[in-house]
């Protein structure tokens, strides 16, 4: 289990040393987390290309693009994420839609990058009304909804990801 007191004693943090914007539902491509499965269908009719568009089922995520690194007679043999997108969920099936047909892979991780060993605290910079909701997955794996969060708030809890139910924006992960 992540987040035990022994682990916390090994990795003491008093103040953040870095801050990075959080894209809710962005595909995590860090080496430890690996946000995608290998191709579930390698497709046909593809060529090596950069920034190739995708579609997702069920509908939800946008902006994810891939670089097709190698093909063998139109079949994709390797690819990488070019743009991480936002609004995706684990188990979404993504189709590589540009240049060929039927190549698919599954999203396996939308955690905040760098949280494979320890969660991050959050800073909420903007809200849609007088208070917004921030739904998080805690280090323990449990989900928690923080309601009525105001702009300029810090959430001093260790989280690994934000869910698509979050209505606040301009959120920073504090490492």
C-alpha cells in the first residue's frame, strides 16, 4: 500500500520544491506509470507520421495525439504519445484515426505524473462559481470529493489523480 507512515518517514516533505499544472484526465506517459497499453489492434494502411489524431470510446477525452514510429506493410509496430490530451479515463479505448484504419490501444493510467511513489498536494487557482468541487484519488487509492473549494486554496492532502468530476481549474500539483 502506498502512503504508509514508514514511507512518509523515509520521504519527509515540509515544503514543495516544484509545481506543475495538472491536466485532468491527461494520459500519464512517465516511464514508471506507462499510461497506455500496447496496441490491442495494430490496424492497416498506416505510415510513419507525427501528431496523428485519435478518437476515443466512450466519448470524453480530447487532444490526444500520437507519433507513429514504425510500420510494417501498413501495420503499426511502434508508437508514442505526442500530446497527452485531457478528459480521459482509465480503460478508454483509443483509435488512431489519421492515415489508416482500426489501430487501437487502451488507456491504463491518468495519474498525475511523478505520483507513482508518493502523492502531491494541490493548489486550486480558479473556480467556476463561488466554490467548486475537486474530486481526487488519494495515495491510499480511495476517492474523496472536496466541495466548495475557493480560488487560491491549498489542499494539503496527498493525491495521485483528479477525476473528471472536478469543476475547479488552474490546478497545480505541488511536489
